[in-house]
């Protein structure tokens, strides 16, 4: 880190979605490099004002206070956890109970990511890209919900 900078436990969306939070239809929580895929896909779909992407940078200890502030900010939005890793890998099992505790079961939170798998990668570039497109479609399809978290 450079002098004059500091670590943020959570990085909220700072784009058009943040300007009118009441119009946001979906909030996608993520961590890691999937963020860059999500914002690229959001831009290509023209959904900058309909979908907020929030990065959880500190997973432990979990930033309950900051996640709660973001869910309260977007009262009308569906909530989604998105990860590039397979469902039985990555942070899904860690964040699931913490997200449920944060939103106090007053709202549902959905999962958008790869299906469970024994291996961390398909071993095939075409298969990997197909899986990535499926998870992006699940994250951004406002007509249906991805799998329940």
C-alpha cells in the first residue's frame, strides 16, 4: 500500500447505482477478481444503474456492520452472493451464515456461481468460459433468481 492510502473492509458501489439506490434492482456481493468480470458484464448489458456490485475485501472478521449498511441502502433490491469458484469451494460456505445473520432472515440472498465440482477447474478453456457465462447470466438476469443461498 502507498503512503496516504488505507485498507477498506468493504468497497461499496460508487457508480450510477449508488446515486439512486431506490432504483437498484439487484445488489451483487463478491470478493476477488470476479468483481472485474461483473462490472464489465454490467456495463456491456447497460445495467449500471440497475445493479450495484459491492466488494467484501475483509472476510475475517466479517464486516457485519458494513454489509448491513449496504443492504439497508438498497431496500428494493434482490441480494446475491457471486463467486467464480465452484459452490463447494471458495468462500460460499463461510459467507452464507454470516450474510444470513446480517440480514436477519428478513430478506433472501441468492447464490450466483459455478455448480459444485470435485476439481477446482474444468481443465478446458471452452468449458471454463461457458461456466463463467452461466454464472454471469445468473447474476444479471433480473427476471429470475439464481439458487437460494
